[in-house]
C-alpha cells in the first residue's frame, strides 16, 4: 500500500467508522476517492487528518470539511443511485466526488472560480463523468439543474438558506451544519407538500460558507 492509500484506510477506520458511519457505499467511496488529489501539493501530507482542511491558495479561506463529518452528512442524506444532487460550496470538489459515487448526477457550485477549475481538473483526472462544477453563489444554488433530490452543504450556514430550499424536489432533503444558534448542529431539512421540516441530527462545527454568513449587527 502507498502512503496515501494507508492513510486513507486509517481515515476510514479511525475517523469515519468510529463515528457511526456504517453505510457500505459511503465507506467504499471514501476508500476509493483519493482526498490528496483535492488538496494543494504543499498540504497533501495533511489530507487525511481529522480537521477542516484549508485548500485555498490566496483569497478567501475555503475548506474541505472533516472526514468524519463528511461521512455522517452523506449517511444522513440517504443518497440513492438515481438521485440528482447539488453540493454547495464544494471548494476543490472532494465532497462532490464522493457524492458522484453514490448518485446519478451531481452539480457542484463554488464561489471561487480558481477552485472551480481545480475541481473540474480533479473530476477529469478521476474519470468522474456524472459530476459538474460551476461558479455560483452558495445562497443561490443552481436552479438550472433543479429540482434536487438532495442538497449537501460543504460547510455551515448562519442563516436560513431559503433560496436552496426552493430547489428541493418534493420529498427531497438538505443536509448541512446550522450555525444559526449555539451549539451548532448538523441538520436535515425535508420538503413535504411545500412545507419544510427541520430536524437536528448531532452537534457539529464547520467553517461557514461564503454568502451564508449572519449579517453583521450594528454596535454603538
């Protein structure tokens, strides 16, 4: 086994399985998709550590969320093989690549056009033909490929993402971290009969996605 292959196995066994991720499809995807491909060369040694990994190279900070949180959110989303999925704030595309192993079609959006290019290069290098990436605001999603069976946030939101809710199919679900209050929690939002039900899943923390920050309060 190469060094990265060994680290990938240790990530799955030590960080993902031990946090109650039992879905075989997700575990297989995390064992198959090389996380280091989505990380700048100078930080590839950190690719499999239990941390939110900064993948930005200048400009605003952008992250791949922790592997254990990645696995738990994917498991909560219950992505089916025929599902159409939107990944919001994909950074360099790791979460979107995992999702492409689970779903029929994946659309990934990212605010930083340089990271969009990196994500596209990574998808091509891995031969992933059912995932695309485009530059778009996180709060706006991508209506052109809606409605979605699943929307996954690659990070946290401090506001209610109403624009994303409207892109869910009937029976669809959105998963991500809500930091609207403390403590922040992973949440699932499900659409039924035009209404949106919110259910907390577990305590979790993640970097807030650009455009989903709380408005700054005026202070005297």
